C-alpha cells in the first residue's frame, strides 16, 4: 500500500500490535447458520429483512460489549450492511476506530462453481464505486475469499492471480487488501494444497511494487510454520488464520504452533454466544473467547514441543 494514501496509525496498529482480527462479516448465505448458532432458529424470522435485522442486533451486542473494545482485538471485518449501519447514532466504522479497532469490508460476492479443484470469486459489480464508498466510510481495507478443494496447479494459480489482480485495484483506492484463498478443511490432500498455495503467493508477492502491501488470511497449515517466508516477506503486513470449521479449541491449538501468525476467526470466536444470555454472561463468555484467541495469537508453542 502506498504510504501516501494510508492512515499510518491504522497501518501500524494492524501490522505491529499484539492481538487478532475479528471476522463479523457473515453475509446472506452464512447468516442463517450464524443466527442458528446464536440460538435463533430459521423459523423465527419470516423474511430476509428480519434476518438481517437480527444479525445486526447480534453484531451490535458484540461490538458494544466491554470485552470487545478491551484492546485485544486489533481489526474487524464487516459485511456491507454493517458498514452502512449505526450504533446509537454513530457509524459503525467510526465506533470501531474509536475503540482502536481497524475496520475492513468484505467485498466479494460469493464463489463460482467448482472448476480445476477450486472456486474463484464471482464478479463484483461496480467495484470502483464499492471501494470509493468504503474509503469514504472510513474503512482501512477489504477482504476477498476464494476456496481451494484440491491441489490443482492451474486452479490454485488462477485463484491467486485473481486475488492479486483484485488487490491491485483495491490498493489503487488507498485500501489495504486482505487476501483469503482458503484451503478446504476436508480436502483429502490439504498439505499439498498448502504447499502449492504458499509457492503461488510468494510468486505474486514478489511481483508487487515496493510500496504495495497486503494482509494474507490463510487456512491453518497442516505443517506448522509453513508460512514463515510469507510472514517475513516485505510486501506482507500480517498473516492471519481463519478457523475454517475448527472449533475454537482446535483452532487455537493449531494457531499456537505457528510463529507470528494471528487469528481472524468468525465461528470460532462466536461459538458460545447465545441471544438469551444476560449482558454480564454475554460479556463474560465473549471475553473468555477473546482471551483464548489472543493468547493463541501471541503465545506460541516452542517448536521442540510440536509433534
């Protein structure tokens, strides 16, 4: 990212501060599952408008909980409806910045059908307008997700090329891209996928201009510390891990094995929250999750202890 266009304090916060990135970006397809985990059944809301109102209430409760703004969360990824919403009259991005949490916007519109063992992103309509609005709203960056199912050289190359082509346009708008080419947890050859993806990412990072930087959000690798070279690359601001279907306990155990890798969890962060909880119980439960993820992001297992 060009230093002339970036908020230096936000870049320093997301790049250097201890902590992790909360993923609060459930979209239309994943919202019913998120609400069900929260204790709200699908038959409890009659239409999409009510569904989105309920998920917004959940997110507001999370973001206004004292434990959320206690300094251990350094970034948050939002859905566009959340970016455009307010909490007690205050725009959500402004609230996050006030809490010293760097706001990012999920901009991808879902995935194409599987081809060559991968799923590319669907086209993003009016991309330049989306990015301009994000910048105007006070967002620091964006997030885009692809999915890898099998170790296909052509497929993985296409996924990474698409991600970096889009990242170039995001950088042109003065925003910091979070690149998320997820490797499916149930892939039968996940370790091979990890290795091929790492190689393609390194190639694309080498091609970035000297002033360009990105965040990588990657699946927890089968082989610990596989991403060391990516973490140390000068074009990388940070490497974050997605939980990818792991429980929080599993995800934190795997994350702790990986040097200098932080979390960017969604389901694993929110898995124990229920809409019936009192305010005190809700904050206590969220605070315990934040503490566990924070420690896995900052306190690493010595390599000698890794099996």
